[in-house]
C-alpha cells in the first residue's frame, strides 16, 4: 500500500512471499482450510498458490464492497456451522 501526493491510497497485490508466509502460519495454527483477505486485487501467483493448498482468498476487501459482503457472509456461515456443531 502506498499513498499518492493527493492522498489517494493505492493498494498493491501482496507478493508471493506474503502468500507463502500466510500458508506457513496457517499450517502452524490449524489443520483445516485457511482464509486470506486483503484490500488489493489478487495476483495470479497468489491465487494459484492459495488454491493449490485448499485455502480461500478474499481479495479487494474494503468497507462496503461486494468482496466484504462475501467475506462477511462466509464468516457468518462458518460461525453458524461451529455453533451447530457445539450443540451436538
């Protein structure tokens, strides 16, 4: 992310190193599928890397965006599923 002189914020796609670090952290924390969300458009490299590992990538997540709505719906469903599993 960087700021232009007129204070416009530009989000750049995360590099492949960030994707690898994310997957490493995810594997240390959990054995289940992990999810990556960031405000920039995804790069092809990140998308392929995440997809190969069975993880999901939510890119271009900014307040009140369609991507934020998708991420919110996904999280709500995961929480509902978890609550349901705890009642058994």
